[in-house]
């Protein structure tokens, strides 16, 4: 995606618990994406982290598909 920098945050013993899976900077917007499959839900810590990102002025969401990601990014450009 043009004008986008993104990386996959790796969990486990060397990562920070609760940090969303994908961190993105798109045209100056901070975006954090927690990827889930099927009916899986974020943990309480992931939910708190998403809320903290919102309070700090960033965008954070649970996504389940590439379409979800495209929707989030397109809404920032409107």
C-alpha cells in the first residue's frame, strides 16, 4: 500500500503483552490492528490496549479480513 509503513508485532516472551498484532503508519496516522480469526475475541489486556490507543488519538481495531483493514484505512482518508 503506498504511503504506508507496517510491521508485525511478535508475541511471546520477548514481546509486550497486549500490543496489537500489526502496527501501521499510513500518511501520518497511527493504526494498530488486532487480527482475530472466526469468533475469537480480544483478551481483556488487548481490549484495554485498544482503548488506550483510542484515548491517545490513534486508531485501533480488531480485524478479521483484508477488507476490514481496507475499510479502516479508507475511513481515515475521508
